[in-house]
C-alpha cells in the first residue's frame, strides 16, 4: 500500500514542494547534503516550514528488482507523531521534474 504524502519538484539543490499529512502540512525542501562524509549520513537533508526545521534525511538507494536509483526518506518530528515515517520519492508519470512522496510503511 502506498499513499501520497506530498509532491515536490526538482531544483538545482534537490527538491521542494509540500508535505501534506493529517497532523502536518508544510512546505518542504529536500536538499543535497554537501557535508556528507560517510555512508551512514544522508545524501539529502529534509527541512519543513518557513523556519526550515530539519525533519529528516534521504538516502540514494538502488532498487533490487530494476537496478534504478531512488531516494528513500525518513521523517521524524513531534508534529509528525511518535514514530518515524518512511517514504520514497518517485517520479510522477508524464510530469518531468515532478516527484511524489510515497508513504512506505515498515510494519
């Protein structure tokens, strides 16, 4: 099961758009992590709202079945709830540069 948590468009530094969840609706920016030094650090940092609160990270992952790369997101913030939210960025078919944030429940 996959549910859309929002939509973003590609920018020069990553992606930007809107996150729309039951308890959080905010503009978001998903920016390349220029300070990444080791694999455990995210490839992208995720910021939300006008004050740009950091709410998560994104890692570039290669799909086992297709071999294509995608961005796996982890979101965590008290406004989201007590558990982390896992999602993936997927291109929107027929909309160049536009991506959907798809909820990826872990349980």
